[in-house]
C-alpha cells in the first residue's frame, strides 16, 4: 500500500524536477502577490505588521489554488490517469501520493519563503516562527482540499477559475485558525488552541479528502 | 388504473412531469394567500417595536429567507446524494432545480439583513459570525451552480455536484464554528441574535405565515424549474416528443 504512495510521489517529484521553473511558479506568484500589498496599502510599519499574517496566508491560499489544477491535468492529457484508475492498487493511495508530491513541490517552498515575507512586513521573531509553523500545518490542508476541486473540474474549459470558487470557501477554517495563531502570539497569548484546531482540521481533511478525490476522479473519467 | 403507489412512483420523470404540472398552480395559490395574510398581519396588525421602530418589520421576509437558505442547502445535498448513490435521475434533477432558489433566498437574507442593519446597527455589514457564515453559504451555492453548469454531460454534472454538495454540507458546521470563534476571539460579539427582545405573538404569527408562503413559493418555483430540466434532459424520449408534437 505505502509503496504505491511512495512510487507515485517519487514519480511526480521526478516530473516536477524535470520542469523546475514550472514547479517554482507558485512560489514566484506568492512572493510577487505578497510584495504588492505594501505598495498598495502603504509602507507604514504599524499597518504592515497588522496585516502581515493575513496577507501571507491569503497569498499562500491563492498560490496553492493556482498550482493545484496542474495536479491531474498532464496525467489526464497523456492518458496515464486512466491507467491509474484501472490499476489494481487502491486509488486513494495513488491520490495521497500525488497530493504529497504537490505539497512537497508547492506547499513546502511557501513555508520556507514565509519568514522572508514576514521580515518584509516587519513582523517580530516570535510571530514569524508562529506564522511558519501554522503554514507548515496548514498548507497540506490546502493541497488536500485543492485535489478534490482539481479532480471535480478535470478537463473542463473553465476549470482553473472554477477551482477558486469551489475550494476557497472550504478553506475558511484553515485561514481563520492559521492567522488566529499568529494573532495570539502577537498579543502575548498562547497559540495552543489554534494549533490544536488547525491540527484537527488537518487530520479530518487527510482522512476525508483523498477518498473524495478518488470518487471525484471516477466521476470525471466515467 | 390499479397501479399501486410506491415511494418511487414519482421518481419516473414522466409521472413527475404531469404531477408537478398539476401541483404548481396550487402552490402558487398557497403562496399568494399566505403572503397576503402574512404581510397584512406584519404591516397592519403587528405593533411597532419600542426599540427598533418600524424597521424591525423586515424580519417578516428576512427570517423566513434565512431559514429557507439553510433548509434548501440540506435538502439539495440530500437529493444530490440520493441521486448519486442510487443513480436516481429524478433526485439529481431536483437537486439542480433547488440550487438557484436556495442561492436566491441566501442573497435575499443577506440583502434584507443589510437593509435592517443600516437603521438599527448603523452599518450595512459587519463581519459577524452569522453574516459571514451566511455569506460563505452563498459562495457554496454559487460553486455548486457553476460546477453543474460547467459540465456538459448531465450525469457527470449531477454526480460531481453531489460530491461537492456533500463536501460542503460536511464543512458547513466547521465553517460556522470557526467563524464564530474567529469573531469572538478577535473583537467580541457586537451583535447578539440570541438576546433578541421577546416577540409579540402577532409578530410571530405573521412570521410563520410568511414562512409558509416561502415554502410554497419554493415548491412552486422548484417544481417549475425541475419540469424544465426534465424536458431538457429527456428530450429524446417518446413521451416528451409526443408532448411537444415534434417528429
């Protein structure tokens, strides 16, 4: 079972490694979008410090949604997705492997880049640590939920725009607990409650999203 | 003529089509009667509120609309799930017919809420827990409608919509509580709906009459829309051809 997962992850990572620039585009989007905010809102450090966590989180959400449509698209085009559906191995494991690869190629770079953005927004050390930790727990949720949306909109003309409309409302709890933890640290409170809730959301999504994605793939390739 | 009526009798699109056609005028009649009675009670008999003046009278449409918006989402998710699990086409068609009405009621609840909020709270919109979760409900409706409209194949559209509706229904409680905690953790509750002043019985009666009107309206509109969807999706069958007189 887990060998299927690892094989799928390895394959997707290899594919991403062959097209490095393409794989790093979401990170580029994340940095550009986040750095537009100080220009748009104004450079006052007080304001930037206040909006920083929210901006980083929203930009991470958008970057994840932007890249998630590619999760199944190329496999769908060259027909390998249909072979995966026909394979004797459980589809849920294959899907989980692809989600893991997506998170490693797009989610993890965002987590690594987040402290840099935090510095640009004049956040203090403790808040930056909290922000990075929430992104570490929260970005897998985005990949998992995004996979459901990507599978539902597979092969549709307006698929990319639809994913935003379908998935973003479902990511509201992640956004709230993620920014809530940073806000708690900034105001000197314990972020433990927010982290627990964020972890609960991650566990629920990790259990629920892969079967839903597998079902959505079966519907889409009926 | 001695057919037995089973629960599945009206899951045949042709039977549903003729039955719904007969029911729609009655639904409209109930809608108009109850709406007239409810509006008369609400605007003519119910007393003016000593705190909010006459502005409160918008509850006679606001509260039923908010109730309908939530009930219709659950009913829609239920029918979509039944249609997906049991491969019942009629249930999937009901789900698709329900979505625009649900979205309309959600929008109506938000809009009348804004109109009510301006004179009483002094603002069109606050990011209160209830308002925010109702707004997200509207987005979920839009997502469902957009997804089912974007897929050309009727069966794939119905099943994909069903999956989305179920995922949404599972998420609604999580979203509601997260939004509630978000709001209370940050700024404290500005508006509490639970501590509303006790309602005069005429107000309650008017509101219930309006609720019945909203239910009847939903049945009328959803039946009409479902009939149109049935005609569209069954257009190559004999009974639709004989109905339209086409070759």
